[in-house]
C-alpha cells in the first residue's frame, strides 16, 4: 500500500538498505526522496545510518569474466559457468543486456525501460534491484552485500565489469576489425587477412539469438551482422589481391551466408570463381545471384544477369 502514503517507498528502501548495508537501496531511497520532494530521510537518523558505517576494504583481485554474445550467450567467471538455477528469466535478460555493453555503464532508466516498459519508474526500479541482487549472488556467491566487483553500480548507472584477464567476443571482434583496417591502410595485407580471419572466427552467428526481436538487442544484432558480412567481403577482396581466388571464394561465400542480399559479395564470389577458372561454379553463382535479385524485384529475368555478368 506504499502508493497511498507519500514517501513510504523511499523510507522502505532506506530502512531496508540500512539494515542490509546495501548502497544500491540507499542510493535509490535518496533518489526517490528527491523525486517526491521528501525533505527528511528517517533512515539516516539511526545509529546504523550510512554515514556511520565502516568502509569495506576489498583486496582480493576480482575473477576474470568470459562473455560470448555471438551465436548464443555464454558467461564464465574464472572459467566456470555460474549457476543460474534460482535466477528468473528477466534477470537473465538483464545480464545479457549488460553483457552487450560490458565494461561500459548503462543508465538505470535504459535498463528499466528495456526490461519493464509496462511499469512505472518506481516499480521498474524495484524489479531492477531484485534482479541485480540475484545476479550478483549467482556471479559472486558468498560476496557480502555492497562488495560485488563484477556487477557494479555508479550513481544511476550499472555495468558488468571486465577485470584483468577478461574476454568479451564483441570487444574482440571490434578490435580485430579495427586492426585489419589499420593494416590494410598501411599496406600490410597479410596482417589484415589474419585480423579479418580472427574476427570471422569470433562471429559464430547473430548476437543473442535467444532474445529474439527485443528492441534493446535488434539494433546491435543488425549492426554486427553487417560488419561481419563486410569483414568477410574485405577478406575475399584481399585474397584476390594476393592471387588466392579459392580462398577468396570461401570468404565471399561466408559474406553471403551472413547477408544473402549483399550485392558486392555476390559479385566478389563470381569474380573469385572466374579467377580460379572454375566455370561451373561461376555459372552457378551467377544464377543464384540472379535469383536473389529477381526475388527482390531488381531484375525481370535471371538470364539477363547471366549474360550481363559474363
């Protein structure tokens, strides 16, 4: 019945945060008090109030994380998959959303809007606290309240921290593509090829397919799909430059497998087969390309494209 008593929610969070020594609850109690104009904060009057608590000193090095978002979500803490038996599906979705932005804080409002769009701010924030608490317990069993170093809070922002030794496939993919572009620009083709192959090894499939059409993941998923297709096409082009047409055909086909309607990749595939003097494969590629274009209404006859591309 807190909705009927002004300030009840803030006071409840404040008292609970004081008893549990939970800085997240205390911070949200203060935010709720500010939002409704509550001038007093009774939870700070008690001897156990936040200003009288002793600081917690943590010296043990946090365990490294391994995060995989391509082709399905995987998380490991110090090489071990955490037990999520008692963690609700919405909390697991929250973890995956934070994993998309691992190492970067995400504002509370973005998390609440993504996970509980139908709820008001107070109810959504409460659910966020519950989910964060359960995730912390799963990721760092036995860690005292407020001492988590993997799922941390900074003001109104939450982040999944990447301690030294951590790996995250999205970040590694970004790095590999960036290195490939730098190497290509300075003429180091072999290193560019190696970096592109590394990026494509990381791309095991769509980002977080288990989250379907959720708005918070669709844009990221599409962006990485396009980048992976571009990386494979660039790899095909570099193989052609190095007179490796068979390798170029494999890379071009990979690009098409990722983005079937990518025009440049189809042309690279045909060019690679022509360079390899595999006339039958080149003919099949032309007809497949023409069929794709026809399905999109780009050409009226597949024969037109077959003749035009010869």
